[in-house]
């Protein structure tokens, strides 16, 4: 085999190896529907920004296991939302992806970290993104005994259908203050399922 033929075979094999699915969780192999999980908030009143970084979004199938849902950017391993930008009925996509058909009964959000800012607002074109720069000025980390919040409901996934879930991450109810220490216990409620 000539050198040119070998090179052509190597290029073709490399093309096949690189043309897989995008990085991130793979979708279901059987019948599936599309889930869109959106987030809104009535945030902590005296803050200018509340940045909450999520490390996981998942749904539990009725009588089954938890299924991770990719963030709005499927390659992202975390997703950050500024709760202050989600007030007054504003909302943004937290997670979206294909899920196997069936009935789901619980949503789980896992908060990796959170920080509250009092002097300046965060500068971001959208309320949620893979990364939001921290604003200048006074800020405090929000300590968490548990960063996991679950929401019960009925979330049907039909073949080739789309289900949109809107949850309210209640900043006011989630954040408490003791002196100069701030803590977060995520309080999340179901707003709607469409």
C-alpha cells in the first residue's frame, strides 16, 4: 500500500473517531421526550447579587433511579445563576435534555456554592451562565449544611414531546443571617409544569 493510501485511511479513521456525539451525558437509547427546566426567584431583598452555582440537576423516574439533566450548555459541569436577575417574573433555562419516556416524580437541584454581594450588581447578559464574574465590593459566602433541594410533582415525558418545568428558587426563604455570617438552605418550589 502506498504512503498516500495509508495517509488517506488514517484521515478517514480519524474523522470517524472525532464525529461522535458532543461531550456531556448521552441521551436515552429508547423512546424519549425533551425536558426544559427553567428557574425563577423572589430574591433576598437587600442584596445586589446572589450567585448560586449548581453542580447537578436531576429527575427521578417513578419507582426508578435519578437521571442527570445537562445544564443549558451541555458541556458545562456547573451552572451559575444570579438570583437577583431572576426576580419580577424573569426566568432562565437551568437544564435541558432528552429523557426516557415515563412519569417522573421529583426534581433535585444540588448547589455547589453560593455568595451574596451587597455593593454592586453582577454584569452578565443573562441571569444564568456557565460563569458569571463576581461584582466588586462587600460580599459573603453562604455556608450550607446541605446544598440539595428536592421538588415533588408529576412530570410526564412523552415520546417526542416536550415538558417544561418552572421552579422558584426562593432566595428570601433560603438565606439567613447571624451577625456577619450568612447561610443558605435551598428552598425550591414548583411553579408550573407544561
